């Protein structure tokens, strides 16, 4: 190899390093090219040349650590590459050169990161040269390194520790490569076997050497904590796969414990944790833990660390005691049937673990709450596992029949365990109070609070719940004692918040029956009675809790508890007692200055939502006077206002193209979004009012109608005008939704239920009021029809009116839909939403005989609207495709390369239009499927819709996109299902669904039967066999299409056969068409034709599906 080659490559690598590492270089493309070059040069260059270059760079400049670092990295990578290429010569050279480098005395002056890189280099040499699997290229690896680094001299003279440090880091790296990775599920079996072989070789040849060295280091090194830490880390790392007696012996353990002191205790804790986690029989593990005698050692260290506030040591000690406790819990789990072991281990937990665990659980540093929580949480895993054991042994709570209740042995519990749970309950009560990081409630970040609750408080609550399940009496004693305190005793808001937090937890434990009472006593037992009194207490004494109307946490917690647990709050003490007075008290709390009228916007909006939840779950039955009083109180907050001063953008004139901007401004109106809760709540209270006078509805709606009249009469439509109109319509819609929910508690549709003995739809007063609303909304639409936001609002209102008015809405449907049909600026998303909206008409009115005339007139113009949009999308796809093709052939240069590429905008235009087309097709087929699901598909065969039906069938069959067959499985499955349902419902030319109440209103369509046969059969044989479809039946999408085609054939035969049998007809038209017309036209031999027809007739669906797949395979 020439020096020129070395120098040239060296120059190129140095240049790439300079570009990649230069912080002043902002050219990201150039940097990426440099990095790619440095990566690729290792694989594409001769190893011997690269070796010389890296060695040359390493020695080039003794002060340039970047050069040294990257050259060592290069050599390290070259080792792996040489192994992959089986280049043994290069490996040998790399070994020798590496030995030369690490033997250089100047290595003592190198920085830590360079020495670490040498450790990685040597570990790679081990990985590629050690053991018989590597041809024993360096079987004396460890012995040689000990000699090269002169470890004996280091230990004797207690200097030159950098050499020992490199060696220990090499062994740690080796364990990471072959020991820890054995648990990596992504490894191949071959790599795992290779790692196991390396470990086997080490066990036989070198593990004893290493463990003796570790012992020597611990015995002799007393002036270098870093070396001790590395040694302890080595022991902890290797213990899982080396002989246990090499470490777990009195001498070695004593050497380890000698370092159980402040400077090295963290590493020592990690080492001991690994030692005690070593798998062994329970008796041996018990003996080991007893031999270690950790309790006294830990207690002494903990007290010193607490005094010194050494949080790093405390975290390590907490980890260690948690690990010890977990090992005991594992023994309990694995030996659950061995009473003696369980008893012995449980006693050891109580003796050696619990007291220390409780120290860490309650530990608190006033000036560092974050560290306090971190230390507390270190012992959570043990507590969870130990509580699991206690539940399986002693639990008498839990819902009867639940897994935790059934799995419990229900053993008598002793006083010792009861005292442990009492002490833990006391600690939990103390630790669940918000710490002083949250002292100022006005500055609390709710996201931080949610994270605090989820990661810490919720876990403490779970421990509390576990105690409730294990022994409800301990839980109740602690909880009830605390919750019966005088609310006025502590003025600190955090303790009031904690009171509400615990009250909610107590209520949840009763709701979830953690106490374990039988189901029919859930609302009559003593615990529930206590909860009832506590809930009434906070309601009556709310002023003791809510001392500041700006305290978001207190107020929202208060209303959430009242709303969520109102079924326990409203329990009657006697059968004759009424809860009306209490409900009014609750409503008055909501309708207060600290409730829905709060001056604090955040509290106000949250309370509006809570008020809505309460009304809908409690379903209060108010009389007319009470309802009027509430509405009068709420009148001001029901007023809908648009603040054009705060948002000058609202005064701008709207263009029809501003749809997205209008929508975004409207959606950002948080006040109005929450105001909708109020309208729904008022509607609900109206609907549930037994003596409702519907004049009150006019009273609520009149201000809205007046504002709508104003916006309609406004000549210049501004953003504010449109948004206000949108808000008014949505307010009406939510009011109607509330009324509907109030009248019908189970939210069923009105045509299915009766109210006060008569159908609601026959209530003339209700019909008149809501018909008036429909008229107002229609007039509004006429004036704002070109604005998408208003069209959305109108659909929302009419969807709710439809539920209430049912067929009585028929007089408005034509006018409503005609306006929509005339709109020419509906985007694809809105057309899809419009289809869904119209689908609700068919769903709700499907079983009303008088709905035929209403629904029959909808379909043809609706489908015309959809097909117009599909045609528009097709044109967009074709136009953009044409433009792309023009670009592709534009100005081809001499070399044959293209001078111009399609713009991203052009490509996206085609993609978006095509995607929109698929989405609209799916919506269309979903709508049609709804017609068959709701048993109203007969409408498609009426005289008014027959032409549309033929267009639909053509679209289903003739317009299948070749690209969709293999790439759009969902759409293809929908198309096939629609076709199959068409065949089932009117495949014989006339609607035949027995559940369709309109079948007698339509007549047979001449030619439909023959038309469907012809089209369906052609589809079934063209898609598999015509080359343009490229149907691949061996893969999922194509296979599913083929299966669906077999279903089409089979369903058509079965439908035709059933019709023939019912009407005494001998000749099956479907079979005749195949045998006499279609098969001869495509020149299918008679024997194959006969075989196909025989199988179609005689095989069941699954059998024919298999035959069909074989048929396609043979005939292609």
C-alpha cells in the first residue's frame, strides 16, 4: 500500500471530521454528507489501509482529543467489520496495535472520555477474538490485559489506577455485550447462542480469575472510591450468570460490606441488590438475607443520611430495602402453598423490612419536595406486592364475587398486621395533603397538579383502597375519624382540599363496594349512612369549606363530589321522606356566587359543566314556579355575546372562501362552548318538569329569535354576524337536546316510547312550538346558505328537531334539503357530513308508515348531489394527472433525463382529490348500507328512484377502479356488501325484505332482475381474470375481493333458488344465464361449465369459497 493512498484518505477523513465537528458550520447538508462519508468509508475501504490511516490520525496531534477519539472509534468499528468479513489478519494487526496503544505510559495523561473509548475498543476485541467460537484468536484475553496493565503493581503500589479503571470498564462493557443482552427478545437465536458460548468459556477459564481480582481490589484499595465503585458494579453485573459461591461467601461479602459507607454506599447498595436478586431456592434466599443482617446496617446509614440530608444515599438505601422486600414477596408468591415458608417469610418482612419501608414512606424534606416524593416512591413497588399478598391471605372486603374477594383465603388477621395497616393509614393521611409547592393556589399549574396526582397521590390512594379491601374496619376507623372533624378547625386551604379529596376517596370506596357489603345493602348499610351524613355536612356547611370564591381546586372539587355522588347524598332516611328540599339546596349551591355566577372565569366555566352533569344524572323534578325562578336567575348568563372590541377581526366582511377561518374563530370561543352546557341544562329541567307550560320555552327562545332577526336583517355579513348566528343556532340545538333528554330519561327516540300515556309526537302544543323553531331555523338558512358554518349549525338543530318532531317535521324537510341541494360551494367533508345527516332521517323514520312520502322524495336529488361531487373530484384527478404527464414529457434533454419534475403542490392536488373521492365513495356506500340495515331499501325501487338505482348499480360494478382492487380493501368490501344486499333485497326485480314496511308501496321493476344478473356475473369473472385488475388472490386485499365475489355468486343463486321454490318455478334464471349465455360467450368449455354450476348449487358458502379460489388459480 502506498503512502500516497494513506495520506489521501487521511486528508479526506480529516476534512470530513472538520466539517462535521465544526460548530460554526451551519450547512446541514454538508454536515450530513461529512457524517455519511465517515460512516461509509469504514465499510468501503480496505481494512489494512484504514488501519494505517486511523493510527496515523491518532498520532498526528497529541493535543487534539477529537482526532484521538474518532480514530479510536474508527479502530473499534474496524474490529467488528473485520470480523464480519472474516479478515483474521486485520484482526490480528488490530489486536497488536491496540496492545501497543494501551501499553503507552502517556495514556495516564489522557482525559476520561478517551480512556472510556479504549475500554470499548478492547471489549470489541474480546467479542471478536475470545473463545472457540472465535477460533481462540485471543483466548488469554483477560490474563494478557492484567499483565499489560500491570495490575499487581497497581494494587501493590496504589498508583496508576487509570489502568485498573480501564480494565474494570472493559469487563463491565463485556457483560453489557454478552450478559445483559441475553434478555433482549430482538436478538436472534444465533446471537444468543454465541453470547452463551462466550459466557461458558469465561466460566471455565476466567471468571474465577476475575472474582479473585475483585476481592483483591476490595481488600487492598482504600484510597480510590471510583475504583471501588467500578469493582462493586462488576460484581453486581456478573452475579446473575456466574457461580454463586464465588461471590456469596463470608470473605467476599465482608469485603463488600466494608464499603457500606457514605462514599461508596450507592455502588454498594446496587451491588447488594443484584446479589440478593440471584435466583435460588427459597430456603437459600432466606438464609442469604439473614446472613447479610442488613437491617441494623441500613438503620444506621439512614439516620446519618437523614441528618446530613444526603438524598443520593437515601435514594440508594430506599432502592435496596425495596429490592429486599421484593425478594421476600417473590418468595411468598412462588411458595404460596407452603405454609411454613409463607409464615417464616412474612415474619421476616415484619421484622426486617416494614419498619425501614415506613421510614422512607413518610420521609419528608421541607426544602425539597421533589426529592421527598422520589424517595417515597422508591418503596411503592414493595408495598404494592406486599398488599397483594395480604389481600390474598386476609381480605374480607371487596365487592362480593369479585376476583379479589374470591381469591382471598380470608384467614384471621393478627394484631401485628392490623397495626402495620393502621400505621400505614396514618402515613398516607399525612402524605396525601398537597405539599407546600402548591401553597399558592392562584399560581398552580393544573398540568403539574394532574401529574402529581397521577404519579404520586393516586398510588397512595390505591394503597389506602388495598387496606380497605384487606380489613374494612381499619380503613373505616381511620377515614371516618378524620372526616368527622370540624371543617372550621383548619383555615389552611390545602387541608380543606385534602378533606374533599379524602371524602371523594371514601365515597368512591363505598360506590365501588370495597367494603364488601352484599349488593342489596349498598344503600342501606351503616357505612353508606355515614357517607350520606358527611355529604350533607359539606352541603350545609359549604361556607366553612369555601372561604374564597377564587379557589379553583376547592370549588371544583366540591361540585364534582356533589354531582358524582348525588345518589348517596339523596338517600332517604325513611320511605316517606322527600329529597326535593335537598335537591333545591344543591341547585342553590350551583346558582350561587361561588358557583355558576363566579367572577373567576375558569371556575365559572368548570361549574357550568358540573351543573350540567348534575342535572342530567340527578334528573330533578321541579314544578313550574321553581323552574321559572331558576330560569330568571340564569337569564343573564344565557345571553350570547360576541366581543368585537376584544377581537377586531370579527368586524371584517366575510367571504364564502373564509370557511376555515370562521370555523377556527368560532371553535376558539371557550365561553360559548361552555355556555352550551347551560342551554342543555335548562332544556333538561324543562323536559323533566311535570307541569311544564311551554310558554316558558318561548320566554327562553325569544331573545335568541330577536338576535337572529337582527343578524338576518344585517346587510353586510361580518365574521361577528356569522359567528353570533352560529352560536344562536347551536344554543337552540342544545336546548332541544336537553328537553328531549328530560322528557325521555333513557334517551330513546320518541317513536319508540310513550310519555304520560300518549305518543309525544301527538302533543300538539309541543309540535307547534318546535315547528316554530324549525321555521325560524329554515329562514335563517335561506339568508345564510352560502356559509358553511351556518349550514353546519342548521344540520345540528334539525337533527335534534327530527328526534322530537319525527314525521311532523316532514313539511320542512323538502324546503331544508332543497336549500342544501342548491348550494354549490360544499366541500367534500361537508358533503360527507350531509350524507350522514340525511341518513338520520331514514334511521329515525324507517318504521313509520307515513314516512314513505317524505323519504321517497329525498333519495334521487341526494344521490345526484353526491354524484355531482364525485364527477367534480374525477375531473380534478384527471386534470392534475394530465398536468403531471405534461411535466414528465416536457423538454427531455439529450441524455434522456427529465428537465422538470412535477411540483409538490401538483402532486398533492392529485393525491388530495383522489383521497377525497375515496372518502366520499365510502360515505355513499355506508349510507346505502344504512338503507338496508334499517329495512327501508325498497325506496330505491320506487318509480321516482328507479333510474337512480340503475346509476348506483353501474357505479358499483362498472366503475370499479382497477387501482382499488388490491389497494383499497375497505372500499372494495363495502362495494361488495352493498351489491350483495341489493341482490338479497331486490335481486328478483322487486323489494322483498320482510321487515321493510314499505315493500307494498313499490312495484316490480321490469328488467332489474336481468340487469343485476348480467352486471354481477360480469363483475365476478372480469375482476379475477382481466389483466388490468391484477388481482392477487394470494395476499390479503386481493384474496378478500375474490372471497366477496364468491359471495356475490352464491347469494344470487340462493336468492334465485328461494324465489323459484316459493313461486313453484322450475327454471332458475341465474343458472340459465350462466349456462346458456355467459359461459358460452367467454368460451368456457362445457365440462368446466357443468362442474362450476354443480359446485355452485351443491356446496355451502365456505366450500364454494374454497372451490372459487381454486377455480381462479387454475383458469388464470
